[in-house]
């Protein structure tokens, strides 16, 4: 389920007002931290800092109050804080206000310029650990969006039938297809039950799974994250036959999903998908190093930003928690780097990351020691 879409990133990127406010804080899903108001305090501190920046920019008290009003209203909304995930992102400018509760950890940060700061959202889209887990039984359907450390329940109750009977009715005996009870000399499973009734039940289950696939397909249409199914061995081949999601894994978790704690499911699923993410990242790093000195790579901010805007960056490596400040003239395509930020400065790293993403490239936020060229805060691999 796209908690924030590519089109929304595009919309946010296209907003250029005199004052654009971006705020990021980590949040909690529940427990003592929520009861103690830890997340509320974090937002309150960020709002105070933003107010100081606005005053420094010589914005009048009335205009400041108007800008901050919808953000400050959240501080008193107890219900809002009881329904958080791992991170909260807020975007505010004149006549525009949007907030996102997301399953990704953000460090506390705010940005007040003439554009929105979107770089921290990039891991939501780059395959940096996001995957889906689909639990399937004849009487149970559950979809999760997960990372190595986070779990989000995807609400699909109104999109899919919850049981086989919801889809095909009660005309067949539910247990006519028994689960595996043995295997032949080649290791192939065999089942008890009458062949005719088993065949009919398989058809019913196929129809059930076809309806599930049809229901969740609109949610996953723009997604590229891998999905792993949790189902007993007899069920998975049937679902695989009906599935249309291109990133379904051939591997699966042989369990009754309703009987396994979701945190244990997360551990089992991550064990299977982790090599996928690590392989992609390593392949990109290897490509960068392979093509160094050939004209297909760069660590210069000016060139990288120009190439990103032109859609020529295949992969962008950006040092996490760092920025390069400057200005960009879109008409003249002129980039100027500032040693220290000024009132006119924007984050050039932010701009390069967003433009790379919107033009179909991959963006990795990385620690300094992980960068392919650690002497630069930005490394780009070009498409050609």
C-alpha cells in the first residue's frame, strides 16, 4: 500500500512558495512514550524552532500564527497521537498543509525554505528494506507492509473476501481438501480425500485467491517491493497461479498465518528478503566503482544536480544527515554551491535526490563510510 505516492512526491516538489515548512519527527505506535506525550513534545520543540526561523526571516506575527496554526492544532489532538507509526512528516506552506504517518524512522529535523525537504522519504521508494507479507488461509487473509524494524497493517477488509465461503458460498464441504499427509518417493505431496471433491475445492480456492489478487492489485500497482506469502504448502501454488503482482517471491513461509505472531512473521520474512535488498545495493555500489573514470560517475554537486534534473542519473548515493547548500536557476539550469547556507539557499542534495527519484532513478541514503566515494557527500552513477 503506497502510504505516500510518487505523484504526491511530485506534487510536493512542484510547490515553491516564499515559505515552505518541512518537519520530521520519530513517533511511537503505543506504550508509555505515547502516554507520556514524548512525540507531542518533539513536535512542540520543532514548532518552536520553526517559529524562530520565521521570525528571523522577518515574517509578521500574524502570518507566522496562520502558518503554524494547523501544525499546532495537532499538539492538542489526542486521538491523532494514538494512531502513529514510526515517523511523522509534515509539510506546510500558504494554502497547503499535509501530514504523513509513515512506517519509517525519522530523525528530528525541520527545514524552512522556498521548497519542501523530501530526501528523508526516499527510503520509502528505493527498495531499502520495504516488503509485503501476505497471509493466506481458507478462513483468513492478512496483508502487512514491513521493513526490518517496522510493521504496518494494510487494511484490505473492504477489498477482498475474508473466507472462501464469502467468495463461493457454502455449497462445498470446507474440509474436502485435506492438508498434506505424506509424500511419494520423489518428495511430491499427496492428500487424503476424494479426487472429484478435491478438484472442486481447489477451484473454489483458486477463485478465492483470484478475488484477493484482484482486490489488492490497485494498492500495489506502482509498487516494486517484494512480497512473500505465508501459507501452508498446499495453498501457495494455487495462489501463485492466480497472482498478478510482478514482485511475488517464488519462496514462501510454510505456516498457518493466523497462528503465528506478526513479529515472528516479520523475522521469518526478513530472513528471506534481506539478501534481495543487500544484493541490489551491492550491485549498484559495484557498478559505480567499475565505471569510475569512464564518465559514467560523478561526485560533483553541480554536475550531479544538472544530470539528475535531465533524468540521466541511474543511481544516487547521498550521505545521510548531510547537506550541500546553494541555489538553482531552473530556466538557466545554473547551479551555485554555497559554503554556508544563506536566506536564498536550498538543499541541493534534497533537490538531486528528488529529481533522481522522479525521473526513475534509485536513491540510497548512506553512512559516510558506506559511500562508494566517501570523500564526497554525493555520488552519482549515470545511465550512460
